[in-house]
């Protein structure tokens, strides 16, 4: 039986679509679920922000025990070594070189003509092949690419060391029979394809993508890119079901665990569904949606509180758990119930309180609909005053950028929540910030009469916790 490899690209596509914005914690949970489901490859985003993205890749690599972890590299090969270094802890690792192969997209995306692109593919694939034999070349928009050039670039990639060649039907306009013929022609015109694994990726423009994918498998395709959450491409649960039911007739099977498929996909959909519609930036405490599923009251034990704190992503000491539980009891005695957002705020205010390395002295924000937001921030670091001015996509982004400049290090912002603490025209707002450092989450809390001030204070509060732990390890 031919083993058809299933490659899940949910996380990779989430980085390129507004439909799905997964947090760091959700990506880790998704990786664990896919690893247990039996997919062959998990694809994740590459490196754009070196420090934060390298940490993300390393963290996912450390928890994936069975699957191959695939990460794309830049077409100019500039980040090949840094991507590979981030994958050192991976059980199995794959480097991906992907190009827009059709003429229009080639010039728009890569700013290259065909000869220059061929050279870039050859050089980058060769650099990847020096580090691993598992190199994948991905030809985007292949079904709308000139046949002669497609043959040339695929041959060049194989000769340079690619062991998997993936062709993409991004237009999604081919019927199953047309796609089957297209695959057959590729095998005829590129004899070297028989020496490597041919993979496919298809869009669902005609709502026949899973049938189209199986038609490719019948013709000799050995790897299928799919998503475990609906993203208008090949569906992982549907293609796995088709292979399970019809694959034997065509000498094909896959390693997806069908007995746990439904349960795992349901879990993944719960994770992704809550990430798809992002809440308003300014929710009131009484109306804010709590997506954690946590509802507690004064009768809950310390053990149940500790379990819920862990569910939120915190790794607290016994001492901090005791502090959180005491704060929880004080608040719970005055409320009927406490949800996940409120527990987040309790953790931020009660746990991991440390001597402040950084103190906010003053800040000035300039923002408007016809100017780029600018933030001036002055921070005291052990008595030394340091100030920076930065621009950003908004006032809070600019303020955080200025703080990062002062600190000299940028941490991944895992989450930011804003809610009302009091009511009326002089209402106070509470910000809760989560920063990611070395795979751990640090929460900071800030309260002010304006959202920018409370956000800055929360960011500084979280930074102090990170620095304190780094200096006392």
C-alpha cells in the first residue's frame, strides 16, 4: 500500500489570513493535538521577527514528538541557518522553499524575472540540502504557470536536493478530471518526479477540492496539504475519510488515526473558532466574553483553582498559588462567580510580584487620523533615566515599541485585555498583558483612567517579572 503523507498547514495559513489569528498558547495546543492524531507533517510560519519567531519554532519543536515539523525559508536563503537552528530540537525537521511560479505573481511577490528565480531556487534549495535531506520545493500557482518553465524550475529544485515537490492549484478552478490529467502530464514531462514525492495543495473555489485531491492521489500524488480547521482548502478530516474508505481500491492509505479523528477535530475547531472572531479592544467587564470556559465560585478548592490557572497557561510556584487562592477567596466572597478573565486579573495582581527593575516616569502620546502615532516614554532603570520616542501602528503599539527600545529586547505579546473596573465618566480601566519568554507566560496588570496608561503600566509590570526571574535563575 502507498503511504499518503498528510501535511497539516493550519498554523502556517493562520499567519497569512485574517480569518484565524492563533495565540502562542493555542499554537502549542494545536501542535500537541496534531502530533497525537497521526498526521505526518505539521507546517508552521517562518521567521520574520528573529527573536520571537525563533522562540515560537523552538517551543513547538520541543513538544512535537512524532511528526515532521516544516518551516519555510526566504527565497534568497538569508534565513536558512537561523530557521535550521530553531529546529534543532525537532524530532524530524523539514525546510521549505516556496516560490510564486506564475509570471504575474513571480514579479509581484519576488520582484524577479524567470532566470533570476531559477538561480535563487537552485542556490536556496542547495543551501537547505546541506543541512537536511528533507527539503520541500513548493511551486505556488503552478496550474497557471507556463508548462515549460514549471518543468524547468521543478527539475532545477530536484537536481539541487529537493526530496518533495509540491504543486499548488491556488486558483482552484480545475475539475477532478482536469487535475488528474495535469498530474499525469507532469509525470510524463518531468521524469525525475518519479524519484521524489509529489505533493499537492488546492483551493476550494469550485467546492470540489477534496475530490480533486483524491483524483491527484489516484494519479500518483504522495503528499497532501490540508487544514484541520476549515480555511477554503483541502479538509484534513474529509481527505482522511476518503482515503480510509476508498484508498484500498487504489493501493493508498494514510497514518491519520480515524478512531480519534472526530474527537480531535472537534477540539481543534473549538480552539480555532474562539480565535477567529477577535473581541473588541474595549470591552466592559460585565459584557466581555470569556472564552476560557472557566466558571468558579467561593466553594472551589485550591486544587481546582490551581488547575484553572494552569489552563490559562501559567506555571506558578506553590507559594504563588497560595497567594492567588487567598486573593480569589476575598473576591469570590463578594461575587456569585468568577470567570477566566477575572482569574487572569487575579493572577496578574497576586502572583509573581517582584521588586521593580523598571519604573514608568512619564509618557506623551501623539496620535490622530492624519498622523502616524508617536510615543515618548521615560523609564527609570535602577535610578537611571532613559527615554525613547518611537512610532507605531497605533498609540499603544508605539508606546510598547518605545519601551522595547529602552529595554533593548523585544518579547512576544501573547495577549492583551482591556476592561472597565469602575463605571461613569471617570471610569478606571484595567489592562492585563501577557508576555512570552523562553516558553513561559508572564502576566502584568495596570490600572489607569486611560487605556494607554493602564496598558503601559501592565507592560512594565510584566517586564519586571521577566527580568527578575532571568536575573535570579
